[in-house]
């Protein structure tokens, strides 16, 4: 009878290796990107030069906030 080794026996930690769904949906990089979008929106809100940037600042901040709320539920 052939038995598959457990991740501890095989020396792994049980996570998927390579490029899989588990690697793509990690919390850290997506939270950083969402924080960057929020910061961009704040910059757009406070700059005194272009009215177009000011106009789009609230939707950008809102998108960053929603993105942060969603990505905070991703696995570590």
C-alpha cells in the first residue's frame, strides 16, 4: 500500500509551491497596494494645481478603502 507523506514528513509546510491561487492572494502586497491608492487619493485631494485631480480624489480614496477592507480578509 502506497501512502502519501504528510507535509511534515516531506519537509514542507503544507502550502502550495509555485505560482498558484494561494500565492496570488496574499494579504501583504495587496494591503500595501491599497494603502498606496489611499495615499494617492489624499495627494490628489490636497494638491492645489489641477481641479480634475481634486474631482477624482474621493473615488480614488474610496476604492483604496474598499480594496483594503477586501484584502484584509485574504490569508497571510
